[in-house]
């Protein structure tokens, strides 16, 4: 099963087209268990790809492979024509948000977001921080301690990293809708659409059905790559 864009789109980032992310014949193990094999996928500029599958099928493992955080047992992941772990500029154009929110309880909301943006080389001046928190509906909580936040509010702080993005880049998001209420889901959907329309590419997992009419996501079903299928 291959997933490709129906019509290639060319978008620019500082005058350079955003490369495609392409996985070819991937295989992945967890311990001695083979999670999937023979997996192909392509994420083009201006495209959203939704990875689906039962619990334990390797969705998080696939995202880590795509982000260059781990090495496949077989196959390769390319950024343009180069393996992601050796691709020039890949890390600078990647936003990876895992299932954990990676927030420090002893910081304020603003401080926690500033730290995340700083660690990933993104602007973190006051105006950028306030605007990102406003987009995620957290402006009134900007001085609250992370320790006092609900799980949904913590997820919004982590996702405010996306609201701070202004250029085409690759977003790899593990269950980004987790713990969000209806308002949070809408805010995240708006960010995903804006990013796609500016030429960004998005690879994500979600147990929650996506708003297909809005996001137009391509789908990859990991159950189809289960060994023995």
C-alpha cells in the first residue's frame, strides 16, 4: 500500500522547496516482535498523512523512525534524496510532538512554552509566546504554573509550539488530539489547515476520527502491514 499525493505541490521555505518525506519497505521490531514490514509512505509538501492501526501496531514507532529518532530493522526513510538522519537542515525543519507533553511542572505556562521553543531553535520572544498561547485559548493561563493545569490544558501548551510556526516545515505529531475538548480540537484543526495551506507537511496519529472534509488527510493503515498479511 503506497500513499502519495494526488498532484505534487511545490512550496518554498526561504526560497527552497520543502522536500518530501518518503519511507520505503520499512520494517520495525519492538524487542523480538516484528511490528510491521514492507511499509511504504510518502508525505508531500501541502499534505496531511494519518497513520492508523490497532493499539500496539507500531504507530509511535513509525513516527520515531520518520523523525530520525530510531533506526528501522529494514528499509529507509528519506528527506528528499537523503536518509533523514544525515539530511542537512532536517532537524531545523522538523517539529516533533510526542505523546508526552514534555512540560516542567515548576515553570509557568509562558516559561514552559519558551523553553520548548528555545530547545528547538524557534523564536521565543514575548510577542510570539503570547500570540501562540492566545491561539490555543491559554492567554488567561499564561502565568499559571504548569503543575496546576488539567491534562487538556497541558496538551494545549505543548501544541502551542505549532501556533508559533510561521514557515513550511514537517510536523510529526503523536496523538495530538489526545485530552482536547471540542474547542481545543477546533483550534488544532485550524492550525493543521493553515500549515498545510502554507506548504507544510504533516504526519500524525490519532485514535479520534479526523475531520476529513476539512483536513483531506491521506491514510496509512498499519494493520495492513502486520507480518503474515
